[in-house]
C-alpha cells in the first residue's frame, strides 16, 4: 500500500488542473454528476490491475455516466433492506412518545438493530464491490458476497486502513471545500473520489480476485477451427464421394467403433 501515491498521483498529470475543473463543474449538475463516479472507476480499474494510476481523458462521458449510474443503482439495491428498519424505528418512536406500552416496541427496535448491521455490512463491502465491478464489468459483481468477503479477508489489515483513509479524504474534502465559499466542495469532493479510487484499486490488486477479472477475455474460436477450413471440408467430402465410400461426419470418425452396445454381434 502506497497511501502517499493516492493523494499525489493526480498532480503528476500535466493537465490535472483542466481535468479537475471539468470534474468539479460536472459535480454542480445533478444527474450528470454520475459521470464522475464512472470516471473514477477507470482510475480504480487501472490501479486494481497493478498499474500506475493516471488521470484519463474526458473522452468517454457517456460511458462514464452509465457506469456511475449503475454503481449508484447497485448501492440503492443493497440498501433496500434498511427501509423496514427506518419504518420500524419511526413507529417505535411514536409509540414511546404516546406512552403506549406496546410490546411490539421491542420487536421494532430489534428490526432496527438488524437493518443497522446490514447497513454497516454494505458500507464495508461496497468499496471492494466497486473494484470487482470495474474489473469484471458485470453488474452481478456487486452481489457476490462470498467472493467479496474472501477478497477482503486476504488483505484485511490494508482494507481497514483504506476504509479509514476514505473517511479522512472525504472529511478533508468537505472541510477544505467549505472554506472556499462552499462551492469549492464540488472540486474537492471530486479529488477525494479520485483518491478513493486509487486506494481501493491498490488493495484490490493484491486480494483474492478471480484470475479472469484483470484480464481481457480470450476471443471464442471460429466454428471451423476444430475441423479445418470450409474448403478442406468440401474437398474431403468430394474425395469420399468419388471413392464410393460412405460419407462420414467430420469429428465422428471412429465413434461407432469405440462404442460397445453390449448386445450380441449381428
């Protein structure tokens, strides 16, 4: 883990002022600011592959927006179980204020505690889930809890440090940004997102990611690769026809000889 790199790599790009300004301006626009999450995801992917992080060009705004939207959607789905806990907490509060000794109050508080634990669980796994999504490009990666927990367990100490550094980066972004007439938060929060991306990428690079996550998938071989080209197949068929023999399907030659039907010979 190189924490210093995560905070400094942004300024090593010769065009870092322009790229940070663009990200900050996008943060001012609701809905459009999903693109910043997708932009940071590209940094995360680079770091998770064990490469030095760099600031990408702002040349994939549409794709970045979609990636950011999907990350937000995944988080919203993961947090859906919190809704019953919020409702139960409100109902229990109303009963207590009214002085009604309803025994269901304890049930409501129990449900609230369970959903709170779920919220903590989501907060812990979500950063690693982003790394798996960045490398696999599969939305289902957000919900492979066993794989995520295994990856976190491989680098538990570093992962805890990363979670703490994420909190520190966000707090610094909020504090420093508020000192610049509040509007500075849009720019400092984007910087914090870039710092977070490299932190997550570093810890994910050495964790138990499936081997195919960081590598491009091999192209599927052509259907004729196992049997030769179409010309070769046609030539062999013509040869069998001219010789007066039975035409055999390619790949099935000798298959009948290898089978034992277990019955009496004819």
